C-alpha cells in the first residue's frame, strides 16, 4: 500500500514509532506487575496449604473466624495485584487497536485525497483491503511479541540462577563431620 501511495509512509513510520514506545512502556510495567502478582500469590497459597494441614488444630482452638479473615486479607491482596496486571493488559491492547485503527483511517484519508487529485480508483480499491488486513496482523504481531518477551522473564531467571557463584570451600567444611566423629 505504501508503494502505491507513498504518502502512507509518513503515518506508518509515526505509528510504528508510537507502537514501539507503548510496547516498551507496557513491557516494563507488565513485568513489574507480574512480579508483584506472583509475590502476592505466594502468601495466599501458603495460607491455604497451612490451613488444610492444621484444620483439626484450627477447629480445636476455634479460630476459624481469624483464619477466614486472614484468607480474605491474602485473597484481597492477590486480587488487587492481579487486577492491576489485567488492567495493564487491557490498556495495552486498547492502545494497539487505536494505533492500528489510526493507520487504517490515515490510509482511507490519503486514498480519498489521491482519489480526487489523481483519479486512480483501482489503486484505492487495492489500498483499503490491504490496510484492513494489516490492522489485524499488526495488532496480533505486537501483542504476540510482547507476550513472548514477558514469558522470557522466567527463562532469564533460570539463566541468572545457573550463573550464581558457588559457595567457597571453607563454609562447606563446617558441614562435614569431624574426623574423630564415631
């Protein structure tokens, strides 16, 4: 479409720059929000596990109300963190759809201007379907690349843990039994 209408190159570059700026901002925010959500999830799982293991003790001491209140507290913390993460995803997808819609609208406007100026009906009929198909593909590509980048955080953590220095030998000798130990 940009070959047929070279005026489309200007809004395409502007929107691509804007898209990658929003993607960069989303990745930084989403990574932190996912980390916060996983931190908030851990006490919830621990509380559920501990409550199930100590169910007879909880009933014997009649502290069911306190355990329930603690559960609701942890659940609220986790739901709060998850809601913020979910809101950031919706924010990102909304911005992507808006940017790709702006691309399609700019193509329509440039096509209409060139239609009245040059009278190339066939080229306009070619540009509009191409921009509509690019609308969906563009959004899908940016969403997928952002999701892959976010999921690579766990692989990055594995590589960091694999490259940790080993403890020195002097501290491991303390754990070995003494030579006169029988």
